[in-house]
């Protein structure tokens, strides 16, 4: 759960259908309705992006052994187009997959 301001929560509730990113990608905002994006909307989106990016970048998984590679993604929707908001917190799902290369016999 990521804490956001009232205004950020309202922006997501009114206009955003999904926010997601993958390894090395920018945050994607997918809109659920047509609207005229104002300068204030841009500021709110930038602020939300920064909070989600910080969460994403600060995540440190527990690893079982030495990691050879990894893939990670973030998504606000677990189930179709449903974004979960509780008070001022946005539910974010972070998927992390790692792998280890070993020499075979």
C-alpha cells in the first residue's frame, strides 16, 4: 500500500484505469476515460510516478542463493480493471522473478 495525497487519490479514481511498469521502463498511466489533461494533472501524475518509482527502486527481495538475473514489474490491478484504494493508500502489486545459472553435469 502506497500512501498518496487526497488530490492524487482523486485523480486516480476519476481518470486512471491502470498504472504499471516493467524492468527498465517508465511508469505507464492507462486512462479509463477521455479528459483534457491540465498542467495540474501533469503535476499530480509526476508526483504519483515519483512515489511508485521510489517504491519500485527501493524494493530488495530475499534471495535464495546468488542471483544471475531478475525481472520485476509493478501493477495497480490484480483483477481486470480494479484499482484498490483504501483511504489514502493505493494497493500496488510488485512481481519479482529471479533466476540462477548453474553448470550442468
